[in-house]
C-alpha cells in the first residue's frame, strides 16, 4: 500500500489521533524534566535549550522507529544475573531510572538548601552540560514512547507523523509549562517528586515488576489538582498592597 492510499483509509486518521494523544501524554514527564533543567540556564538561553532538547528527542524517536528490528531485539534477553534475565530495554530503563532518581534528589537538595542561584551565578550549569543531561533522559523516554507506538500502529509513516505532531505541540507549550513551574516553587518541588517517582517506576520495571501506571498518573494528577487549589487560595488570601501617600 502506498503512502497516499494509506491516508484514504478512515482508520488511518483514528490511529494517528490516538497515537498523537498518547505521545503527548508520554512526553509530559519529558517536558517537566527539560523545564527544570533549563531553569538553570540564563533566561535568554532557556527557550533555545528547550527547543534543542525536544528536537533531539524527536530525532531519537524517528531513528528508533526506523530501526524497528533493533527495537524488537532489545526486548529479547540479553544478560542473566542471579537468575534474573535482563534485556537491552531493561538495562536502559534501569540506567535511566537511576539517573532520574539521582538527578531529582540532587535538584530537591539544591532547592531545599537554596543553592540553585549560587550555582547559576558560578556558571556550573553550562548550556551543553544541560543538553547532555537532557539527551540521556530523552533516550529512555524515547524508547518507551517508540515501543508504545510500535505496539499500536503497524505503519512507520503514521508513527513518524504522530511523533512529529506531538513534538510540535510540546515545543509550543513547553515555554508556558516551564514559566509556570518556575513561578511557583511548590509546583517545582511537586514536579521533582513526580520525576523521582517516575525514576523509581523505570527502575522496578527494569526488574520486570509491572506497576499499573494508571494509579501513578492518577495520584500525580490528584496531587497537582490539590496544589492548584492551594495556589488559588493563597492568591485569594494574599493581602492587597496599598501604596502610602508620599509626604511633600
């Protein structure tokens, strides 16, 4: 079936919309991670860092889609340790989970100890250092996203189009998400806690322990909703600033 004949079928659009929606949902944790990391950059470099990070994620996902046979090989047992068999995917998930746990813990420590601004002024968080960290996690998130795409859709062209559309949507809204996170410190702490939980999920998934993600995402959504209510209440109860007349 040719590319144009494929888009004459109604089920093609259903698959495209479904996969695009799922790719956006799976990319939320990626946006949060990128937003927190790029927050360490100078304000003029943040947008460039977000676009660069998401563009690298797009390249990774397309390359992985083009190597579907390689993806299938990653699911096969690769190494056995103490009776546990691990595939290439398991090792990548475990490595990504550990990286995310360590990074989130360090970010929470810096936030609690108020070291973030001093690190930024000292120039420790350079642009390409941040991009490298984004690339490491992009590889893990891309792998999970591509495996989902391969399981839902048979045609690679539909997968690539869905991933490109979802990435464009994420690039459009990444700036707003990042600004919102950095305007509200409690949301940033909540986002770091989410990333810590996601890192733990990736780690245990590497050990073939399946945790229903629906429960986890529901808990995250509920926590976010409660915090949004808290922000609204704080704004409502915030005393108005009245200007005192200047004495002539």
